[in-house]
C-alpha cells in the first residue's frame, strides 16, 4: 500500500479499496468532514490568530500585561505574524526634538534599570510588554542614558535573521514589535550575530515585542511602566512646576483619576487638563466630569442617547466584536447589523446606508478608538491591513454586556447577525462570531447557550459544531461558571454532535486544562473500539477523538506524551487512538515550512537532555512500526521525513539521532533499512539523505 493510500485508510469515513483518499474527487466522505479533519491543527491556529486578546491562554506565553506607561509619538504594533520586509525603507532617523521632549518627562522604574544594565553590557536588549505601554519611549531613553546621540527606527517587519545587515554605524537602533512566529522565533543565535555587528560598529539595539511573541531561547526584560501617579506628576511639574503639582494633587478629581488604571495617552491628556486648570482655562467641575467618565457611563451614553444614530451604534457594537481587527471588515459587518437593527426598530422603513458616508477618522473618533497599519495572518501569508480598536480594551466586553442584558429588544437582531458571521467564509469573521457568543455567555449564559451555542452544536454541519466548540473554548478562558461542567456533560452524553463539539473544545483547551481535557478524552476513547467497519458517524467521532488528542500532543507536548505512553503500553482500547493521533501529529509541518514539528520536538528533547520525552517519542515510533494496523502509516510518515531530510540538513540530523532509537531489534533494522533503500524522491531518484541515513540503522 502506498503512503497516500495508508493515509486515506487512516482518515476516511469510507473509500474504495486501493484508491487515494486525498485525490479521489468521487470519494463518499462529505466535504465538511474532510475539511475539518485535514485542518484540525490549522483550526487551532485560526483561533489563536483571529480571536480577541483573551485567547492568550491557548499559547505558551502570556499575552496580558497592558498597563500604564508614557508614550511619545506614534506607537506601531501588529496583529499576527509579518512577512519579511522586501521593499521600502528598513530604517529611519528618530527626530532629535522627539527625543528631547520625551527626556523632559520620562520616569525611570525597576524594569528600565534592569534593561539599562543588560543593554550596557550586552549591547542588545529585548523589552517584552503590552502595546501602548511606553516600550518605544523606554527604548529611546535607554539609548540616551548610554550617551547615544543618533537613533534610528528599524522596520518591524524585518525578520530576525535579516536584522544584522541593518546595524551599520555607531548609532542606537529601536525596533518596535519585531515580527516573529512559532516557526520563525527570535533565537539566541540571532542575538549573538547582532551583538557581534554592534560591537564592531559601536552601536546598541533595543527590540520591543509583545508578550505573545515567539522567543526561542532568548532572555527578555518584562517592561513594567512607572505608576500612573509618577507619570502624571512628571507631566504636570514639567508644565506648571512642583509647587503647583502639590496643590493640584489634593483635588478630588485628581485622586479619583489616580485610583484607576489609565493608558499613557489618557495620562498625558489629563495632565494637559490639569495645566489648563492651573492657568484658569477650565474649571474644576469640568475636570471632575472628565475624571468620572468611566467606561460604563460612556457605553450607556452611546447606546441610550439620541446621538450617535443607529448606524453608528451598530458600528460600535461591530467594533466591540472585531476589536483590533481590520477596520474595513468592522465597518462592512457593522452595516449588516444596522440593517437588522433597523428592521427591528421600524420594519416598514428600509435601512438607508450611505455608500460614501462618515469618514474613517470620524468614526474612530466617535468610538474613542485608534487605528494604524498592521498585518493580518492569512492562509496565504501576512497581508497589510488598517486595523482599529478601542483605546480602552475593557470597552468591548462592557459594551456587549450592556447591549445583551440592558437592551433585550436588540437580541433578535444581534443573534441573527452573529449567525451570519458564523457562516462567513473568512476565518477571522467566524472566529469573532464564536468570541462574541462567549462574551455574551459571560453576560447571560443560559440565553447565549439557548440562542447561539446549542443551535450550533445541534446543527447538521461540521462548521457549526466548530463554532460551538470555539465559543465554549473561549468561554472557559473567560472563566464563565459551569462551562467546564457543560463540556464534560456533552463529552460523556448521548448526543453525537454535542460529543463532537466537546471533544474538539477539549483539544483546543489543552494548554489551559490539559489534565482535565485529556482525562475526559481518554474516558471516551476507553469506551470505543477502533474498527474501520464502524458506522460512519461512529468512525467520525473516533477520528475526532484522534484529532483532539493530536491537538493536545502538539500544544502541550511532554505531559500529554507521558500520559498517552502509559495507555499505549497497557490499554488496548486507547492504544489505537493514541497511535493514530501520534502519527497524525508527525505529519504536521512547522508553520512556515515543511520541517516536521514532532521531529523538531525530538531534536529539542535530545539537546535539552529531556531523556524521558525522547524515550517516549522513540517508544511511540517503535510501537507504531510493530503494530500491524499502523505499520504502513508509520512507514509512510518516515518515508516523507526522509524526502524532507534530503533538502533540509536539520531534519536529516534529527532523523540520524532518531532512527537508532527506534530500530532496536533486527526486524526494526531490516524494515527501516528496506525503506531507506527503496524510498524515491519526487523525480524518481534515490534521495542522497537515504544513503547517509542507512549507516544510522546498520546492525551493531
């Protein structure tokens, strides 16, 4: 049986014997089923890339941490990865006036001092913190404290490997929001190369990243800005003097302002108001009104006032759902919501949408939002987008809660709109539909379940089931009470579509609660017997279990691998699911290439002396090769790895280490040796790597 046939046998609901499942256009499997199985790992990436910020718990690094800080000038940040910059300037000078203005008000803090010490000794430092928290300002002041007079901004899209070539001359360099990804992280090797160039040119470099950025083995300094009061005092004393600040500090509106967290630009604006008060240009009452303008009051004003008009109210709701995403998508779908709300408000008056109405700047100003050029990750790569989001990241949740709970007349239109989003062809839009359902569940779980999540889970569509799984996954991240119990109930219940939904959600939730998720999946797997002759629905559920276990393996790695290794050895009912999940995981490539993820995992385990993980990975391979149901599939994966090794030295090196660990018996050595002698490249020739690898499995 060919490799492709083996894969077809392992994944198809039904297929004609001897045909290639992947290439046969007349296969009996439904398109939805084929798509969901082939893209299980990709579906998790879509959720991470396109969901709001609270999805951070699904990835290894913390994505929280947005707090106060001083920002001078433009702040550049991105959503998702970025392609390498291939055109346009990669570097530009930072105006001296900007540096001097910042120096007059900048306040030091412990994280600044830590970064300064590291920059002084190592010439390059990485600052990790939330966007708009003053990281760029801190970067410039770090360079200034070292006596650097000439500073340059570097293009954020510059890849880690290409940074060295931009470090020319005795200057200070600032790179805000370096674009990284799982397959292209910033590594210590990159820093050593940059440090060598900086020492030669007598330069210094400060790199800022968001906490979610992919850092291989690179140390970073977590940027924690100074307290709000310190920053406010610095602004005010620079403008009106220390004596005036002491008097202004005692005012109730100032105390009220200092009792809350604020963005840096809000601190700067409030400082200007205090200066105006000191100079008699405004009143204390106006200042107090500004201090009391909290999020809830702003949301209530938007929704209940005669202004803004209904179309702009719909835009605000759409922005709450698509916060931080493409402005064009937000506006487009906001108009759809407006049409539905208008039908509720006046069924006899058709909605009138001016094609060339309000400007983008006006709408963002209304929403107290900000926009900038960023990037969006798509299946074709990173694309430039003008993205928009509320200045205060607490507004989206507050706005949706108030719409859902205090304006129930809007529910029918809102539900119909979210259902439209869930059926959209764009992954971003579908993911945000699930996120909106999760946020509404946090406001009123029974209603959100009854009106959105349960209908999705009960639909006859894999896409709808995935929407329900994503919504429940995000609801868990929002810590909505009882959702974990709902997942367990669905996973062990009799409803097939709800079991599918819960199984997928458990797979997605691996990094958050992998022990609970894994146990629930193992309980279900223990009740199944793997059998290719099962009914189509039963086999689909078994394959969905395999997908969920695969997601857990790739997302959590070591702990899940160790637990499954126990079942592979002792539990025949779970064994087939675990082995197939492992082989599926072995087929997954790294994000931006074809290097196998699992082979890279094995290479890391051997280098980092994680002998237990390396032993478990080898045991899985040995078991799969010697299990009649999986031998063909395992050999097919190894055959693909050999072909990849022929063009990738790192893959060949990892295979050279792995093959002796799995070829522990004469039978194993004979089987793998035969594979290496008979494998053929795409052009029909013998891969050169296979010749070199044969020595790794030769008999001792």
